[in-house]
C-alpha cells in the first residue's frame, strides 16, 4: 500500500501538467503511466505540433503551464515560435503562437518538469481497478513487474486519454470516432524546408485511410491499428525504392509511433458538457481560454464543470477525456487545452485534499495566480 495526496493516471501532456500543478501546491503526488515515456500522443504518438496559444489575430489567450510547456518543448531540440505572431491578423496556423518540437526533446523536458516538481513517477504501471466508497475513490489497484499493489490517495486526476478512471468509477462516457492515421518521423535527404519540419532533413510523413474508422477501440483494434499503419509505411518505402524516386540512404524512417494515434477515444460526461457553437461564450466558472487551432478568431472559455465528475467527488478529468462532444472535442483534445485542463485539475485535486470550501473559486483564483486569463472579450 502506497499513500499519496493526489494520484494522476496518464502521463501525457495533460497528466504532466496536472501532476506538476498539484505538486507545486504542496500535495504529495504520484504519476502512474502504463508506458515508460511521458508525453502521450505528443511524444510516443509523434503528434509533435504544439498548436496555437493565440487567437490568430495577435492576442495570446492561453497562459499558465501551457505557456511554460511550449517553451520547454524547445529546450532540448530544434523548432521555433514565429517571432512576429503578435503582428499577424487572420493568420494561418503556422504563423501563430505555436511550434513544431522534437518528440524526444519533449520527453526530456516533461520528465525534468515532473522531477523538479517532486512528483513520484511510476512508469510501466497499469491501473487495473478502483476501490470506491460512496462518491469517493479510495484507491487504485495497479500492476507492474512487482506484481499487483494498491495506491491510496485523497483525490485523483484522470488524464488517461480514454476516461479509464471514470469508467472504472462508474461514470458515464461517450466515445469518439477515429480514422486510420499515421504520422512518422523520417530522414529525407533532399533537405527541403516545410511548415512542419524541425530541421531541413527531418520530415513528418503522414498517411492514412479515412474510410477505416475505430470507435471505442478494444485491444484487438489497437493491435490492428498499429499493424495496418506500419503496413502503409512499408508499402510507401517499397514504392519509393522500386520506382527509383529514392533509396534507403536518401529516405528512411527515423521514428514510428509506439502508441495508436487515436485523437478521441472516450470523454467522461461531466457536470457540464461543452458542445458545438459554444465558442465566444461566457461561463461564470471558466478556468481559462483556448483558441480554435483550425482558424483565426474563435476563442473558447473552458468551464470548471467539464473537468468534474457527477458521481465521484474526488475525481477530476484532464486533456482528451474532459466533458466535450462534437466540434468542441476537436478543440479540447489538443495540447493547449490539455495543458490548461491539466493545470486546473491538478489544482482542484490538491485543494480537495484540504479544507472544504468553494472549490470552483479556489481553482479560478489559483489559475489567475498562475497567469491564466479566465474570460474572453464579450459584447
């Protein structure tokens, strides 16, 4: 039996932000991660674009740990933030406050963040069940090379990307549709520059099949997804060599994703559900702002109710599994919102460990203290 104040499940960007935020509040925090790599889709999944923190019209909207992490993503590798993003109007995505980073460099930076924050990291550890009493999770059962053990905590953050804790705790979830998609880092000796290249020789090769979809994927689906994407990649390089367009010295794979690149697996139905056409809308319980990465202009306030659980008082969601559907899910699943909701969930979990009070107000106050802006301009 191990006892903590806060237990965070899933060490993607959202989980890392949540764990760092909770630990910085003085909570004894554990990070439970089923792989040996922090960063989730951003690193093991090779989705290495830190999408915009600005509205595309020169105004930064997302701050706090998101702003800290975009700088950290470039600490050990190439990539850059456009220096004139604040002077752009109706800017294209690549001209905004965003960057392309090295996944390996991001791994080093995220792990350093957690270590500096005094987070206890448990890699290669699977969550196998929960112990729940009434509306409180008491502990999670975990399995690793040492066998099965129990981790007890006062509050929990579900940053699993699949709403794992929520499902185990009996919360309702919704499932999203994912298409077969491949991103792979490759060496391309032609030394071409492009919008998403970290360096001239390093290219992000993307392929997929929009007709091949996965909803609520199980273990067999995950295996099929990984093998099918790698088959696509093998065929691509075979065709390159067969036609003479390139050879194995001119163009070859550098790194393949070690996890399925599912963007939307499951989202927990929270106390509030963010949905279509809720951008530029005021929410009294907003914890911060995120922009629409696809186009300039729209800004979303993220309500605290999207990260709280109706049937579990000490469970908070972060990242891709917060309560959002439809078009809103396209916004909340990305790195900026993962950082924002992770930070808020970490603060909420830390506050839940102490004296009772207005949790929403406590989290909002701490988010503002961390540099975040809660509300957008409203007419």
